[in-house]
């Protein structure tokens, strides 16, 4: 009697000749991106690149106009004497230009018209040997309100002799102090967080500068400080 075979087997029991290939032999299917989608993706990338370039171009001039200091020890040094001579005509007096040698350096010197306060002033900023700061303000039109504003409403705490003159000492106890002198027709205020001995050195140079210049003529309309 002849044995029947299943449809998927030949008489010897083996699989059919057209059996499907192994999974390892199948080729991977590569995804295909439509041309329109690829174009949109490329456009988005190019848009971001263009926006970045435009942003850099916009900020680059600002960076170039504000260069960093040449080194950590960079200190601007202003020729105070020259600026003071240029300001003398409009000031009505010879602004002080303290000679401190190489111990102090100046980072600004200017004449302020007093459009906001009503008191025109000569102003100089000094960087001290201990890397602190003292600001100098000189005017011939001082008044009590202006004086309080410039000294931070600090109370009078004593006096200090410098350059042979008695300076009024004001200290708020909050890190800043001021020395005030009414002399030869003008009022000079030194103020900042520097040490008192540095104030004394600068105050001495201020007095010497004032005594080497003609005394200021006080305007009749000026109100003297107390």
C-alpha cells in the first residue's frame, strides 16, 4: 500500500524546493523620503544657519567697540592737568590737578555743567595704590543740600589735617567716607571706600594744587556750604 505524502513534502519527507529564504538573507528596506519633504528639511536647516550668521553679524560690532582690557593689571590713566586747563575757562576757577606721582592713577577727569543738580562741578576719579577709589569734586557754588547729596547724607564725625588745612571728616559707617574742605573760594569733596591714610595723601596733594593756582572768585549768587 502506497504511503501518502503531505502537500509540502516530497516522497522522502523533505521540504519543497520553493521554500522561502532565511530571514538573515533578506535585504533591509531603506526608507524613502519624498522629494518635497527633503526639500523642506534642507530649507529649515539653511534658515537656522542664516539666522545664526545674522545674529553674529549684529553683535560683532558691539563686541569690537568694547574691547576687553589688555591685561588684568590694565589701568586707564588720564592727563588730569591737561583736562583741568581746558576746563578752566568755563569753570571760572582753576580746577585742582593733584600731583601724586605714580601712587595714584586717574580713570576720568571732566567738567559737569550741573544741569541736573544746579551745581557745576569739576570731577576726577582716582584709583589708589591699594586698588580702591576716591572721587574728587570741586565747585564754587556749593550749598547744604548738594553737600549732603554728594557725601551720601553722612554725618560729620570729626576733622583731619592734611596739607596744613583742617578737612571736615564725614563717615556713614557703611564703607564710604568723605573729606570736605572750603578753601580759596571753592569747596572740595573727596569721597570713596579707600583707607583714611590714602585720603590724607590725596588731600595733601589737593591743597598744594589749590595753593599753586589763583584763588577762585566767588560768585555773588553762590550759596556757601556750612
